């Protein structure tokens, strides 16, 4: 009885006149017991006219009446109360009617309750449907809301499909649509909605069959299936979904095998293109394979880049990003080498031209090689990796080393006119800060060669917190750690022990951080020190860091990642990985310096290095010449006494290198390596090449004037349809004439993601 009374109460919230026809009289007691005192109860039995008069003449226009008639509803033509009935509501107490009343639907929707009675047996579902119902809803709208409540998804077919596709991957033997909707008889209505939106129709529709046709329709190699345009919208939404994207990946991987996509690709005509199709990951691999082959065939960079830009929105692009980046760097390498004139008229010209642009070739090689290693698809990228290695070594590294060696062969002393010697670093760069009473940090990253430092400077400069300026030093020879580190300290006399290769600075050993710190303290009246990068990064910024800053005018920070990795035979193959790691750690160091209020920083290196990913040619092994005694040997230099002249090496006496000691040094010319048991051959330093002796200096200052400005932006590519709230577009920016700090002739490619 309570359910009926509650139902009547809800109806009275929307209607003031309720007519209750009861042909069997079974509900009379419920009528009589209805407790709402604000409602006038009228039992009609042959007095229809007087009942009508009473209601019509009631002075209260909002008065509520419950009119009970112990009879079946008469035909309209014979119903004296028809006009009032049409104004009010006909109440029914059967289960279907009660359910309708609980939801708040008019009797016209009674068929929904009868057709889907199981749905209305759950009070929670009924309440949920009541909350969702809109005044203009039709039967289709209500069924969709019923489906959504059962599936526990938003009220849209796409959301339900994503839910079922995810469940189908977990429960392959049971179709999730049937499991969810069968009891409520909503399976057929659901697939009719899918057919309306997607054009999908099947004798026995199922989630798996729908998925198969969806992927077939998205495959440009399969012309046997056509779905409505909404299928493409849905597929894009599926791929972009952070919740369901993994499910798309799993479906794609499975169907790629079942649909034998690889076989279809093998038969693809050379003139056919996959465009931006990304239903299957093999499309990405196939595109990269074609790009690599086209690169080898000499296809123009613009054509190759056009395809790569087209693939950037692909679902699979992040998995293959390193492959595309390796190819992009190979293109950069090809373009740079094509325009490079490797002439070395003099030592000064060689250094100048290296600093002006040749270093970019080293960088392109390093970055391409690093991306290839990160990608790991050796067979797929074989053509690119072979071209990059051979071209870099044979067309750049070797000829440049040969021509530079010709200039070195003619040198009597190790110096380069117009380029500051490394041993003068302190007086030229550090002393001016101290003279002005300014604190300065010197960060020495072991083996951070010029091209790597230049890239790091570019990265820093792209962040608005820093200004950077590149400069160059002519590295001390031999170009190895002991001497390079010593040359960067304050010094008047440098002596090198020909037996141990240790270096003495003004009578003090320069081996190790403690000795270097002592040299700094002695030169700066106790106001300077040295510290290892690991120790510096572990300092508490607010206490130990600030104390370090307060007590010293000059702090040297010694950082060693590249040399530590490259100098070991077991890890030398990871040299370029170490460069990337060095970038990360140097960024942390610089940020920490800024956090303890350091604003003046100098980043430099002790020496550079030579590296090639493939094994070194046997032709690059240079035999040591005869000598009275060899006291110290390295891959790229050797120290001894009474060494004769030899055409394959360059000999310098210690004085010619600006060093004290009773010894001479020899260096293999070009890319030569001296035989040395147990050490690596691919990563070397100590010798005379530009990559080893052109030492970077990066001036870094915290905080700079913001050089951002307005630019004119042109949309280069936008999708034909907006299918998701996350949209990738490609922009071409042109510097505005109103922004003098920009160069109007320059343009840049940029990819950005907008959220709607």
C-alpha cells in the first residue's frame, strides 16, 4: 500500500486532478486509506455530473482531487468527466503503470516498461532513469538512457561501445553486449542504434564482429567494407582516449595478425601511399621502411619531411618517435655535409670554421646515432644506420682529420693564433668576475665536447630563465683529463710527469678534487673551492648550499659522466647515451646554482673526444715509432724520450706544448690510434683533432629580459574533422615586423596540441 500511496503523492506533484478507474474494485481500500489531508477524495458512482460541478465551482484553482471510479473507463463519447480527465492524469496501479509513475513518464511510454520489465525491477536503476529523463525524450532516447544505466557509461552509443570493446578483450567467450542487455531485452535496440550511427549490420551482431569491420573499414588496403563517416570519428576518439587507448592497441595488435595486414602490405604498389592511416602499428613500421629506402634512393629532404609530418598525429608515432628522429637527423647530416667545404687553410681557419658550423655535423651524427640506439629496430633502420656511419666517417671525420693534420704537421709549437689557450681560461674568464667582487661558478664537465656544449646551450637558451653565450678555447695537448683540468685552474707553471702523466700546477699536484680545491684556495685567498657534482647536488639548498655560496667567491664543480662512460671498454658504446645523461645532470646543477642565488656561471670542459659507433678500421691503427724509451702510452698520445721524426705521427717536445718536463710526446695523425691492450678504440681522446681540442666555454647567466613577442601564425595542416577534445595542428610562425628582436626572414615548424 505504501508504494501506491507514494506513487500517488509523486503524481500529485505534477497534476491536481487524478482519476482512478478500478473495474474490479481491488484498489478501493487503497483509495480510502490515502492519507493526504490536502487532497479531496471523491468516490464517483453514478453522480458524474455533480462531481464535475463541484470540481469546476471550487473557488481554489489549485485544489487537488483524487477521483475514484469503481468501473472501467467509459468510451470518450460517453464520459461526462472527459474534459477534466484530459486536464488531469489517469492513475493506474498495475506494475507497469507504477513504474512509469515512479520514473515520471506519461502512460504513452507504458510499452517501454512492458518490453523491458527487467530493467524496472531495480529501484536504483529506476531512480537513475528518473534523474536522466528529459521532457522532450522519445522512446529511443529513453532506451539509450536505460542502456547507459545498465552499462554504467555516459548516455551515448560511442561510450557504450568503448566499454564493451574493453570488456570483450577480457571476456572473449561471452559477448558483453548480450551479458549486459539481454535480461532487459535491450540487445536488439542497442545494435539498431549502432547500425544507425555506423552502418554496421549483421545477421548475428556482436562486439567482436563490429570491431573486425571497424578495423577493416579503417584499412586503406581493404576495400570490402564501408561504414558511415561516424566510424572514423569513433576510431579517433578510441585512439585518443586515455582510458581506452590501451584497449585499441590490443585490438589492433590482434586483428593485424588475424586480418593478415602484413601480407597485404607486401603486395602494395609502389605508387600507393598509406597517407595518415594508423589502424595498425605495422603501418608505422612500413612507412619508416619506405622512408629509409627513399632516403637511400636520394629522395629530397622536403618530400621525406612531408611524409614524416603527416605521420606525427598517428596513434603509433610515440612508439616510433626515435625512428623518425633518427631519420630527421640523418637528413640534417646529409644536408650539412653536402654544403660543407672541408678546407683548412691554417690552424686558425680550421678552428674558426669548426666553430662556425662544422660542429653541427658532429651533433647530427651523435643525435642520429643516439636515436637509432634508443629505437632499437636494427633491421628496420639498417639502411639509415649504415649510411650515417659510413658517410660521417668517410666523408667528414676522416677528410677533416687529414686536412687538419696537415696544418698540425707544420706546427712548431702548439698554439692557434686568435684562439685563447685553455691554460689562460682562469685569467680571461674567471678573474674579471673576482676583480669586480662578483661570485662565479665554474662547471667543468669531463669530455663535454664543443658540439654537445653548443646543443646544451641551445636548450638552456630556449628556457626564459637563462642567457647563454658560446666561446671557444684551444685545448691543451695532450687532450686528456689530468692536463685539461689543470689548465682550467689558476696557473703560472704547468709541469707534466712523463712517466705517470700527472700534472703539477705551480708546485701542487692537480690530481683529484682535494688538490684542485687547494690550488683554487691558494690563488683566491681562501675564498675558492672545488666540489664534485654528486656532492654538490646532494647539498641542502637552504643550509649547506647557501653556506657554500656565502663562504666562497669562486666554486669549481667537477662533473664526470661522459668520460667515465666512454673511457671504459665495456661501456664506450653508450657514449652518446652518456651525453644525454650529462645534459640532464648539468641542468640540475645549473638550477641548483640558481637556487642558492648564483647568477654567474661558466660551463667548460677539460677536452673533447672522437667517437664512432662502428668498429674502428684496421687502417686507423698507427704503430708507435722507435724510441729510446716509452714512459707513458695512450690510444691518442704517447710520452717518451729520444723519439725520432716519423711521417705517421706528430712529435712535440714538452716546451713546444708549453709544459715543463724532460720528455717528448707523439700523436697519431688523422684518426690513428696507437695499439694499447685492453682499452676501447671507438671512444678516444688525447690527440690533436678538432673534436678533441676545440674546447667550449658557455657563459650562463640567470634571468634575462623576456624576448618573446607577437608572431604571425599560419595553420599548415588541420584535420578535416574534429573528432576529439585533443587536437593536433601544425603551425608556421613568422616573426612580426613589430618585434625587432626576431628576424622576419626566419620561420619555424612547430606542433602544438589544443584542447577544446
